[in-house]
C-alpha cells in the first residue's frame, strides 16, 4: 500500500514537471515570438514599426472637381476609411456574426477557445470558430502563406495570437475594427469596406442601410459562396442569419428583424469597379500615363518613388463629373441616333464600304496594317507563329465581343471581318476647358474605351481644316490695319512657291465672287480666297509663330496651304489655343490636376496652369467678334436656327480634304469646347460635303453638350456676353454701320472757296 502511494506521488511529480516544462516552453515561445527573437525557428514576425504602419496595397483614387470618385488605379482595389466613416449598423452586424465578445477580450477569446477545444474533444465541429476579429486582422495584415504543414500551422497560429495581442496593445478597439474592415476582401474585386459599399450599392460606408450592412458583414466569411450577384439565395440566408444574431445580441428588436429580413436584396446600383468602365475612361487612361511619369520624380520618405497602384494617392482632377456626363451623353446621342445611321445608309450596297478607295489593293494594305496593330497579332507573333499561319488564324471564325451603340454584341466572326466591322464606326472626341483657369472640365477620347482605346484628344493628330484660319486672322487683327469690318476683294489669289510654281486655292461656292467682302464675312463663310490673300500678306512663318504663341507645339510645315489647315494637330492643342481669345489674349495651358495627396491626406504637390500673353486684349476681342459671325451668319448658324442657342457664341467649323475630319470650336465667356469627328482611317468618310462637313459631323455634339450644361443651374455657366477690354476699343463691329461711317468719312469736304 505504501509502495503504491509512493509510486502515485512519483507519477504526479512527473506530470507536474511535464506540465510546468510545457508551460515554460510555451511562455518562452510566446516571449521569443513577441520580441521577434530567433525568427529562424518560428519565422518572421511583424515588428512594432510594422504594426504601427501596416503595409497594404491601397488604390490611388481619381477625384473629380465636384468631389466624385471617377476611378482608381490598383493592384488590390482598396481604399481605407476611419471608424467615424463607417455606419454603426455595420459595426454591430460584424461583431454579432464574427466576435460577440470583441469589446471584452484582449485579442484572444478564452471562452471561444474552450468551445473549440470542446468541439475537437467531442468530435462536434459545429461549435463555431475561435478566431477573434483581432486575430483575423493579424492574418489579413500578415498572411500565413500556403500549404503549411500541421506543425508550421500550429506555430503560425501561435504567431497570430501574439500579433493579435500586439495589435490590441498598439490600437484602440475602434481602430482595430476599422482596420479589419479595410483589409477584408468582399469579392467582385472589392478590397476593404469603402470599395465594397461602392461596388455593391454605389454608396459610401456611412450611407448603407441595416440590411445592406448585414449583407456585407455576412459576405466576408466566404465572398464567392455568399455573393448576392452569383448566389442570391445563399446571400439572403446569410444576411438574415446576421440579422438574427443582431437581434440575439440586442442591437435590433424582434419586430425589426421580422421586418428587415423580408426586404429583398437591391443590387440596382451594383457595379464592379473596372479600369474600362465608368466615367471618363479615356481621361483616366491618359492620366495614368501622366502619373507614371510624375511618380518617377517624386519620392516617399523612405526614398523610393511613389507607386500609383499601391500607395493610396488621391489625385484631385479638374474634371467635373456632371459636365463629363453631359459630354459623354452628347457624343453618344449624336453618333448613335443620327450620324452613324446616316453613315450606314450612305454606304449601303457599296462592296468597297466603308473605304473611299478605287484600288482594292489599297484596301488590303489598310486591313493588313490594322491586323498588325491588333493585340491578337502581337500575341501570335511573340509566340513565333509564321505570317501565313497568323493570316489563316485571322480568317478563322471565333467567338468574340463587338461594339455597338446598343450594347456589346457576342457573336462568331473571323478577326479580319471584325476589323472591317469596326472600321465603319465614326469616332468623336471632345475637350472642354474653363476660361481663365485652364481647367479641363470634360474629356471624351472616343466612342467606347473597351473597344476603341485610341485617344483622339491628346494621342491623335488630324488635319484641322478651316479651324486653323483663326491663327491667320488673329495675326491680321494684331497688325492694327485690319478690323473685322475691313473689306478685301473676293477674287482668286495665287502665291509663288520656292520651286517657282504657284499655289491658288479654290472655293466650293461662287457667293460674292468678284465683290469686296469683310473679313468677318470671309471667316464666317470659311472663304479660302481671303485666307490666301492674308497668307500672301503675312506669310507662313509669321502665322506659325502666332500658333506657337497660342500653345501649338506640333510640327507645322511653312507652306502657304497651312491657312487651309493642312497640318495635323491634336484636339488638346486646338482647344487650348482657341481659349486664348476668351482669355483676353493670354494663353493658359490646359491642365488636368489641381493637387495630389498621399494616403494620409498630406498634399504632395499642387498644380497651376502655365500662362503667357499671346496677343493683346484688343486683338483677342476682335477675334471674338469675328468668330461670332460664324454662328450668327456663317457655317455655324444651325446653332441658332436648329438648336435655339441664341446667347453670344464665337465659333469655327472645319472640314478637311475629302471630308475625313469634321471639327467645331465653340467659345463662350466661361468655356472653350472643341469637337472632332471622323473615322479611324482617313480613307473612311462620307462621300459628300453635305454630310461630311464639320457643321454636320461635330457641331451638333457641341450644341447638345452646351444645352445640357446650360440646363444645369448648379454649374453656374453664364450665357452672357464676352467682356470688352478695359482699354477703350474704338471699333465698330456692326459692319453695315461701319461702312456708312467709312463712306461718310471718305466724302469730299467743301472748301471755303467753294462756298462763294
């Protein structure tokens, strides 16, 4: 008996030694993990510095001038918000479903751990998980990695406990729950609560309703399984489970649960945030390249350059989301409902459509060139395919998605046929600039960025036609001897070229041929003969210098025919230049960004438009009066009789050779807006000037855009007249009255001798 008693005491002693040894080993492990010692045994642990500044990939946000989110650049579509910016219902829902004792524990929930242990011991795995929100945050901030062995998984779990304790030590409960919501993936490319509420409901995190909060709290457990888009039944069951837990924990009443649980899930504002979707897609892509260059020369405190995909910058742009919407609507309305149907009808039954080429070989060259510019060709060429195999591939029918104004078309077509299909579409571009500031308020680079990624605002350069003439007329006005009412004989003018030949432009009409006409009339009717007269008077070099002072940087050949716009310029250059007239002769370079902030709201850089004087204010005002004639009596008159725009407008239409390009520049006291319309290839166009002129291709878009702008009182866009220069302008712009005054001044005066 005594022997058994001695053995029992010995066994207890051994058990105690083992238990204390295990406890001490556990304590030692925790100590080593907590202080990051011997990480070669346990793996890397986050330092205190890393916990104070946890690294997450934050999307760069593009903000409009009126405070709307235009889009993001990201690896993970994530933006952080503070606790104060989160709806209380979402906090209550999350705690109810994930960690009901969140405010009671210090990172590790002992009750939950005992429950899990009991479940393991009894074989009942439905007892629930033991991870707290803080532990889940630790896992989100410092991921485990994949394919861990059981021993490593145990160590990793221990690391998460230690990290959770550190998080509780460094942050308040409110900060921890906000950090957790900012790190969670909700599915549909939405990382963090801000992007989740935008994606699912088109709202900010503090605007969501209780049923929306319950849905989002439930989704995080399994984003794919509980996606309301893909599995609506799973989603609503999960949402109602969250609501039931909220009732159990006293956040809502039984009556509220019964009522809210019956509400269907509303996804009417659901939209996956995508680089190719949303507003201002062409602008956002242009801005991306600009920001890449900016980031190369701007550095963070650690000396590394900024990364627009990871560093959570906020780019405040000049774009106004309302005006951008009106611009996109105007382009769509004119092209989809009017111009494109007319183009199809115009080419109906023509086997060479849409190419205005007699030689089939020329058509073949264009098609082959387009094939070589395609992404499919690039991929096949890189893979080592020979040319004959590539051509065969391009002629083999395949499933594809094509653009149409009624929405994307899923069909089966050969890639080569799809190229020809796309050639039929006329493209339009629009840029609208605010007078004085140079702020670009609207930017449309083409029909649809998903299908046509060539930007016709800043990337493309096309012949500008008669929209170039104001440069020449401005030069004439600046010299002082000319006014809008100066008369010039409307006859043919020839200019000798360096090779001894003569250049003599023609006009399509014979109106007032042989008569004297005012410069106002000549510009209003885009008369080529008077342009030749002025070019002969001032020369190409002086005209180019005027264009340079007005912000044009592209190459311009020093030949007389530039007065008819044979040079290729961008819409960006043309709008900036034309705004000089409204800016009283000061060129203000159009800009797109006002400031850039870092993820903490610190301003990194602010932007202001470059400017310089291009001409005196009297010359600029003369040009405004000249260009008013285009709208009152010339090629832009349909703005008044068709669209009812009777406020003061200065403008200029432009049509290039063979109607390949249609332009309209419209200037008001507050906005200068330019439109270009044409096809991707210059050999694709209307065959008649009636349909292909700028007043039919581009001007209607300007009219539709401005009517929408004027109808929005929140924009405060004036319909008043242009302000006269502060200096006295002793000019008469009513040319009939001016002529009467000139005739009176030219009449011979009676002498004193004649009176006798």
